[in-house]
């Protein structure tokens, strides 16, 4: 079975979480860089990564990496890459990418050069001069950073944060991959209890359930590479069956989500149904002022509202003060709160035991952790 170099981008701040996932999954030669984890594996690993990784944004196959400072260099080095090992005569192979701090800074021009080079290579491989591109999608992606070019194929299709259970969401939802990363950092285990008093569309509670029950996040969706001729379809079937066999059905996990918005509560319940974990979770309409500490050990994970307008910010600050009043220290309850507000700890009323810088989209945040 072919051996691949696999690159999985992730949100900044989750690199160590993702590398831990890859290690537990059996990835080899793991390398961690800002915003990505690279490792090696066979076709089965490509399928397993797509189905099982919780914090990866997508799974890319690295075709090659080289330095280029001119369009001639870019073309000549790209045409040497083995596109024919993956792309068939009728397959579609569009090109997209980005360039940062490089002499080749025009992305449209780089796209055009890479496309011409791929066509040239495939012309030589197949002995044809025209490609209809009506077959399965083989998205070519490139990155150019400080003149270092990396050319990849996207095996995922839609981003891996699209689990399939959240077709619609409330305003400013937290990304599923970020929620999964915070759940991992909170060390949620199979018999834990999780509360989210600002549940919105239920993402934290649902991702906690998937984690606790060891339900693979991609088990219910399909991926671009499932249609590729270069990877046997039986590989995907076997990896899905293996993922099903690893589900922890003896888990006693329970999740509770509350929100002031009744529409959010209804949506969270619908999303939990789509995720297949309805029996494990409960959602209800409730104000943060009415939050009561559970009588048993539990973990609170939340993304409290914050705004950009003055009135929204003032309301968010009022919520932070109220959280400090009802989120009492000790008593067996741990708190994991993500917020971009620089004075959160002051407003909350006490310093976090630990903080971690994360990004919610383009917004720089801190994960404030209270566990003492």
C-alpha cells in the first residue's frame, strides 16, 4: 500500500492537541509546525485521519515541497511532481492556494502556472492533450511561505469541522474543531458530566459527547478521496467499521446545555439528534443567573457572548461578573471559558489557574482554566 506524507492544518493553538491525536492514531514521523501537523501513513491512514481526527481542518497529501523565486522555477519544479499517481484522465483538478512573504506573491498567476504544470505532467503521462475534467474532484492546493512552495491534494472536500450534525447554527458559533480541542484540553473522559450555560447550537455539549463515547467525528459523512480510483474503496469501509467498533457504549457521559434563547435550545436539541447522542444530553432555556453548581463532579465549558459594539461589550462584561458569582471555586467543578476580553479575569473576579492562547476564527482569545 502506498506511503504518503500527510499534512493536517489546524487552528492556531491546537497543534499539540492535534499531534497527540495523530500519535494515538498511529501516525509516524510526526512534525509539528505553526498551524499544521505533518506525518506519514498509508491509504488506510488517509481514511482514518479523515474519519477520526477531531481537531484537524482537513487532510492533505503532500506531493512535493521546493523553493521557487520565479515562475520558471515554479513551473519546472511542479511538472516533476507525480500527479498521475493520483489524478486520472477524466478527473477534475482545479488549483487554489496562498502566498505569504514570498517573491511569487500573485496568487492568480501562481494558480495559472501550477495548473499548466499539472496539465503538462499529465499530458506526458497519458499521451493526451485535452482533459475534460468531468470525473471526481482532486483539489490541488498550494502554499508559498518565504519562497518555499508546498503542493498538495485535498482528500477531505468540505472542511472536517463539518461533522454533519450542524447544518444551521446561532450567530457567532464556535467552530466544531475548536470546541473539540477545548474538550480535549479539559480532559473529558467517558464517564464525565459536562455543562454549558451558554450552549447556543450545542457544540460543546455535543463534541464532549462524541469525545466521551469515542464516536469518530467523520463517521457520518463522506470525503472527496472516497471517489478517487487511486485509493481502494474497501479501505474506507474498513476504517468506518473499525471506528464503529471503537465506540464506547458503556460510557455514562451526560451533558447539559442552557441558553437564554429558546430558539438556540431547540436548535441544540435538533443537532444532538442528528449527532445520534440525544439520550446523553439535555438542553433547557435558562439564564446564567439561575445556574446552580451540580452536586457531583462536573466540568463547565463555555463560550460566553461578547460583542464589538459598546452596548454589547457592556452586556458581556455584566455576564462575566455574574459568571464569577455563580461559578464558585472548588466543590469538584472545573471551568473552561474561552473569551477574547483582555480583562476577563478581573471582571470574573479571580485569576485563572492556567491560560492558553487560541483563535476562534480570526479572533484571538484565551482559554481560561479554573480547576482548583
